[in-house]
C-alpha cells in the first residue's frame, strides 16, 4: 500500500494541516492511543528515520491525519459564509455601479445569511478598488464589483495581472451609456455636436469616469466614426462626471443611463444618443442609438462581480448562484429597468468566456486604430 511508504510529513504539509484542520480532537485521540500502543511494544524504535517503514498503529495515525487534512477544506467551503462578506465598489457613491451594487446587496445578504457590506474604493477607473480587493485573502469574504476598465481594458501599469488574478463570478448588468450635453449649449442633435467639433478640433471636452475605461474607449470610438477630435476629461467616478456636465465644467459626457435619466427628466441634461445598439427597456423611444447616425457604432456596457483568483471554486459557484437568484427577483429586475439597464446573471464560466471575447474585440480595435488608452 502507498501508506506503507509514508515516512515523514514534510514541514510545508504540516504547516498547511495546522491551518486547515478544524477539529484536532479526533487526531489527538488517535495519537494518544497509538502512543500507548507504542510504549507497550517491544519493537518501538528510538526515533523515526528516513527509510523506516511505519507499523500498523502508525499507519492508522497517518491515515487519520491525512483524512482530516483533506476533509477540512470541504467542511470550510460548506459552512461559508460564517461572517460578513465585503463587496468592494471601485467608484465613489452616487454612480451607476454604486447604485446597482446597493440594490443587489440587501437581498444577497438574505440569500447568504450574512451581511454584504459595500466598501467604496475609487480611483484609476476602478483599478484602485480592484487592486485593494485582490490584497485580501482568497477565502471568499471579499468580492469586487468589476468593470472592463479594471480588467480587460486595464493599463499595463496596474499592480496586478488583470486576466490571471481576477476570477469571474457572475455578470450583473448589461446596459448603455448615454452621450449627454449641458442643455445651455446649442447641441440639439448628434449632428450639431459633430458639426461643432469639426469646426473646433479638440476644443470640446467629454466627461468620463477615469481614463482607460469604457468611457474613454467609447469616446475614441466616437471620434473615429465621426472623424472628429473630442478631448477626454477624467473624473474620479460617474457621480462627479455627471456633476461636471450639469455644472458646465465640460460640454458633454458619456455616462451610464441609470444615473442620467433622472437628470434628463429634471431638465438638467440633454441626451444626444445611446452608445448601445440594443433597445434596452427603460430607455425612452426618442433616445436613438448613436449607430443611427454613425453606422457600426456600438458600445454595450457590462458590470460583473469577481473575486481573487484562488478562491475555492465551491464558494465562487455558491456566490454565483445566490447572485443569479437575486437578479431573477421581479422587484430587483424592476429597479434595473427603471434605470435603462437590464440585470442579467451568468455562470462563472459564461462570464469568463465573455470577458475573453470582449478583450479580443477591443484590443484589436485599439491596435488597428493606433489608440492607446491611458
């Protein structure tokens, strides 16, 4: 038997066992019994040296230890969660991502049986918050509300490997951004903006939630399709970007529909077009896709929940199922469509495949266009 060849437990394995075995009482009981038998045995060696075969009693002890070692992680996964779960939102309060994360957090807490605590860590188009979440242990108690800017559109300067260190959990949001203008400006239509931009190259600024993300991507895509040059103006998040357009600090902005529409209804913003070709529920019929003016223009926003790679897969799967259950609740879906977005879940595998496909699509566009997101 293989157990006959077990001579000594390596220090690294022993250390792992101390960390993972949740109930040492059974092991201690077996160990004491074996020590008693060893004292009564005239064959007891003075020490266990390399190359010494284990006797029957010692075999039992090793088998008990190995059994406890490998069963402990399973028991830990089954018990998860036993304390509050943190959901890092890498944007300041008031933005579209923050709003939807808070909509989902309360019913998700009920599903998990533990509080889901929102922590806002803004900066770097979401990369600061993602980096912070990845510094936490891979134990299933820290998740992050992720956007493309922090993973497959992240710049090479981020302190993590976006496609290796981030593990997908579930898609949460599919939606559109809206190209909006301050209503005091003479931009009544998309054509008005394009015409003015051609007359004044680089003079019109557009607000985005940080450089390097979907905001800058859709701005550069818009520049290419329209043959113009708008200049990106980064803000710490969508909330501040929204304030920038309303206050007249910048002329236009690409901002999530979920926080734009209430301001449009209040007369504080004017919508010039939707970035997605999809006709999403909750978007008024008079708001047309930018593609109606610029064929081929299509940027559909996605948000998703991820965690640190190395988190036990059973925990990831359970979290994914809980998220999908919440997203299927009629009351939660209604809050999504009110903002012109759709709440859509997925399996970790489906989300992973979508991330890979989106990364390929946009990296090819950037390379062909000789555009560098900063």
